[in-house]
C-alpha cells in the first residue's frame, strides 16, 4: 500500500466516530451495558490505529516494508472484530 498511514488514520477516524456515537447513545438512554464495547472502540480502535498511522507518517520507510500491509490487515480486523466479540 502506497499511503498506509492514510488508511490507518481513516479507519481510526471511523472508529472514533462509532465510539463517540455509541457513547452518546448510551448516555442519552442511560443504558450502559455496552461500556466495554465503547471503551474498546476508542482505545483498541481509535487510539491504536491513529498511533500506528502517525508512526507510519513520521517514518515513511517503514511503510515500504511488506510487513506494513500485514500489520494493517491484522490490526484493522482486530480493532473491528474485538468490540463485536465483546458485544
């Protein structure tokens, strides 16, 4: 992938929005059963993926490695599937 940092940051933004919307919905309905899902969307999703994206942006030579694509696939699928498994 040519600009893997953009893919990490884009997915991180999507998961941040999903976590924020889930938090707003939980707060407005006062039903906090999905608090672990909300926390993992924000931490495992937004924080981790954004950090990975910023590292790849700061060190573009890391993105040239084929392992970077595997890193994106593994971390992106994990960040999405982990909250689904918790819920």
